[in-house]
């Protein structure tokens, strides 16, 4: 199946173009991250995904993609569940986790 541009309909798509992140010395592929413990200064439980793009050669439209989207999704679900549990614990007024029977 041939990809087509969502913006102009062209089939002139350049797939998997690296997006680079620069500092003063190094150049590396850009990343996104989800932390399971974002408030920790170290050992955040970070899951990282490399970012790449598909670029339309006709109009320049670009779409971004994560290298390990399934792993990022699983981490997101775990983090969201922890936040919900924390909110439930705080909302019952005791500050303690409810007992499971």
C-alpha cells in the first residue's frame, strides 16, 4: 500500500526521516519520554521513544512517529492508573489506601 499525504494527496512521501537533537558537542536522534516517577530527581522510571518523521516532498507536510509506541502506551496506562489511585486515596479524607478484601 502506497502512503499518500494527508494534506495534498501526493504519493511523494519520504519515510522515517530522523529528527536530530543538538547540543554544543553532540548530535542525536530526538526522543520523547514518559516517566513513571516524574517528581524524582533521578531514577524516574523513564520509557523513551525515538522520534522520526514522514515528509511529503510535494507540499512539506510532516507527520511524527514514535519508534516504540506500544511500550509508551503501556507506560502511559500504568502512570495514569497510579494517578487515579492516588487521587482516590486523597479524596477519601484518610490519606490511606482503601483496604482490599
